């Protein structure tokens, strides 16, 4: 089956969609560009399907390449047969290809190789044949005794080693045993080394390989790596050995007994250890893929949190001894003022801190306070809640995750952005901006430092980085970027723009002033026509020469957009910030098919143009539920069983979701407590940033654990 047909079957889309997408990818187009501006070619495949297609395409191409390498290597040995060619053609995975190649792959010196070198190959063949008739094997073995073969037993053992290796190299038998282990085997663990309560539930653990869930695999792997657990696969060995004996053992003569021992040795010494490594590797790959998917989903929802727009914001980075760092930023994120206050132990200068904050709030018209959730966050939140009761103006606060803030504030990027501030004040600025525009701020930080995954440090880092970079790229491009205000970090995630070009855009902007039209991008060093094609539609210019530059309409479709406006009785200058509200109604009065033919565009492109002109530069985040701002504070001691609260989902993992209910410690809603119906994963119902109603099931003050339910 051709690659395109196979991918189409797997993704349940048409072959034409796959062929067109592959062509676009091979031409160097980015996934965001293909998803947004080549819908006619792809049949409107979304970003996720396109990335899956791209990943599968790469795997299948590497599979074909490996098949060619293996075919060539076997042919060089003069051992290529029609059967091997057919087996290679049928192979669907790299593991199957390696099984076929196993007998022909150069090996390190093995017991079988030494036995063959000592001339025991013919004896192995005679043992196989000797199952069918009476045969004195010891008498035959005497012929091979010499300088390198000490006695008959050594000769027979060498012949058995040869048989064991030949049996273990049979690809069809390995496939049967692999299937048996996966269907009937268990993964078991027991305590190893010093006790660690984290892994206590795995000290006497056993679960079917076919049923074990990904997060348990990752937990077992980590426990094994830390020396706390001994992990292995178990299977009913007799069934596995019977499969091999059924292929090789004939009758009950003495030679049959020797062949049986060779089969058992092949399984115990050669096949099972290799398959155990392979299957545990596959389980780990599956668990890694699931964890990376969950991490990616959580990151996507975190990055696309609704911004708190148009508010002067006070960022508070809590601390004890060194004081709470304060940064006030205007509605665009520009820093207005900074200071340090000491309302927390050991100084406890609460009244002084209140006076300072009241003055700053009054001076700059602060509308919302963003508090980091790190050390001293609890005391800082209590202090802010008291302060709000003493201020006669609308003011609220929100505790935001400061995961990665310290990484950013100590980075070279932060030093370039805020050379006049020390590390701690940069962190306060970041905390304020995280509330104003999570996406613009969080793209400055390595996604792995943001803290919305599970077992992220155990993941294959290259695979994790690729997946998370794809999520960031997807989010940035779905929202769009203001060309005149975007940071270098944000620009570097726009389709077609790398870090070097992003820096060149900022340098061009600083030297020449604000961009007035998109085509000026072609003057930026190293930003050529292909890069312009990929990035232009995702970059916005407010109040530029051409109103279409403020929209997601691609420059290649400007002529069509202007024709459409003209056909509906508008001119380009009427576009404005509010858009052409009654455009959809006017479009109904024209023949859209005829218009598309005249304008040289497809229907999907025309519909996208209509949507964009109706709401220019639409931010998809504006349609989500707004962040939960608070004016008062609670503690864990205030929680009572049965209490109902509102909270924000902070993290979604395989076994449940962690919810911030405003008491510093996040509560856990176990997967069994999310809803009344059965769900396979919490992400079917919840995502990071969701505002949810929960009920307290239990509170463990000693362990600082809160159990919540969403049922009822």
C-alpha cells in the first residue's frame, strides 16, 4: 500500500487530502499556514490532524528507508530470497523489519558463533535429524572432541547453542511469542533498596500488560531508575516454550530431549530477555506519547487562557526575608513603577506596606492585582485581601502560577528586556503580565518549566520539545501577533519566522519605527518571499495604511477581499475595528459560487474572509470564560466536608485534575469524581483554565491534601 493510502486509512481522511498535504509539506510550507490558508487543498484539515499526518509521514518514510537498507545488507551477503523480499514488503513497523534482519545482522561473538567456529554446525543438524530415527548422539559427538572441544558433553552443548540461536532468530516465532506476552503477560514490581513511601503502592504490584495505564508505567520506570523498585514482565513460561517445542521437537528419542532443551534455552536466555526489553520499551513509548499529549493539551489551554485586557495591573512576587517585589504595568504591559514591601515574616511591616500600595494604586489607577503562587503566597494573599477591604474602589486579585518565572527572570532574554531591574523585580513584571496576556508572557519560557505536565523530566526530551514547540506555534498563530508590539520571543513562534529573523524584525522596527504595512516585512534582512508567504497572515498591523493588514486575511487574498466588499456595497476604508457587522447578510444576496470563480478563490477561503471582515483580528481567547478574580481569601482550616466552591483547573493528569479553590493548596478531583458517566481520561471533560464548581470530600491538614468532587 502506498504511504498516502495508508495514512488516509489510519487518519480516516481521503487519499486526495493526504496527497495534497504531503505536497504542501514537501514544498516547505508550515503547518499553521497549511491549516489556515490552504483549506481547499487539505479539505479543511485542522492543525492537530495535520501534525499527526506530518509525524506519520516521517515514520513511514523512515520505515521505507530502513527496508531498503536491510534489503541491501542481506543482498550483499548473497542471501536475499523472494520470501525475504515479500516479508519486508509486508512489514508494518520498524520492529518487524529488525526481526527479519536479525539472522543476517552482524553480531558480537556469541556462544553459537564459537560453536560454529569449532565445527559443531553439522552436529547440530544431526541432532535435529536424529529425532526421527534411533541415533547414538554421544558416539557421534566423539568425532568432534579435540583441542577446542574437551569432551562429548561440550560438543553436544555447543550444538545446542547453535540450535538455540537459530530458533531465537526465527522472526515468525518471535512474533508469536511477542503477541503471547502482550496478551497474557503481567508487569510486576517489588520493593528494592531503601523504603520510599512514594512507591509504597508498587511494593507488591502486578497488572496485565494489556490493561496497565500510562501513568503507572511511568511511575514504575521512575521507581526502578531511583533504585526503589525491581520491575519485570511475567508470563506462563510453559505456554511460550510449548510454542517453540511445537515447531522443533519430534517424538521422544534422546535427540528430541536435546532439541527441547535448546528450545527452552532459546526462550529463557535469548528470546524472552530481548522481548521483555522490547515490550517494556513499547510500553514506555506509549506512556511517553500519552504524557506528552496530556502535557501538550494542558499547555495549549494554559497559553490560550483569556487575557485580562485593558487593565493597569500590579504584579506581586511574594517572599519572606527579602520582601515582596512589586511591579505596576499599564494596559499594554509597559512598566510604570517598581518597589519592595515587607508585609510577611520576619519583618511583618504590614501597615507600611499598605500605605505604599494604597499610594501606588491611587497614583496609577491599578485595577487588578496578580499574585505569584510561590513562597509566602499564602500570607501575601491574606495581606492583599485585607488591603482590598480598606480601599474604596473596585479592585480584585488573582493568584497566578509563577512556574518558570525565576527561569525567565534570570535568563539572558529578561536581562535584555529589563537591563535596569534586578532578577526579582523582573519576576514581578512577569507575574503581572501573565495575568494581562498569558500567551505573550509564557512563550518566553521553556514550556517544560511551566509545570502543567506529569513525569516531564522522564520523557524523551527531543520528542517532548518538538511536541511542545508545535503547541506553542499553533497557539501563537491561532491568536495572531501585533507586529509593532510583539517581543522577539513571540515573533519567533510565528509560522516561517526563526529566532534570527525575529531579532531582525525587532531591530528593523527599532531603527525605522512602527510598521505601516505588511509588505515592509520584505525589507527585513533574511525574510524572503517564502517566509513572507508563511508569516504575513499571522502578523497584524493596527492603524496601518491598509485596513486589511489588521486582519487575518492573507495578502495573497487582498484583491479577493476588496472585490467581496465592493460586491456587497462597501469600500475598504469602512472596515475599521468593529468590522462589517452586516456583511454575512449581504453575502447571502450575492452568488457566492460565481463570486469565488471570478475572484479565483475557493469557497472555504471566501467564508474565512467573510468571518474575518465581520470581526477583524478576532481573538479566539475572548470567547472563553473569564479568569476567576477574587476579593477575599480562605485557608485549608476553613474548609469543611460538603462545602461547595468555585475553582480554576490548574493541571489535568491521567488520574484526575488539580483545582485551585483559593486556599493555596490545589485540591484533587479524582477521575472517578469528575462526572457520573464513565470517562477514559479527565481531558474528555476538563481542561486547564476551566472554571468549575466543586464540593469538598475531605481535607488532610497534616499531608496538605484536599479531595474534591464535581459530581452532583
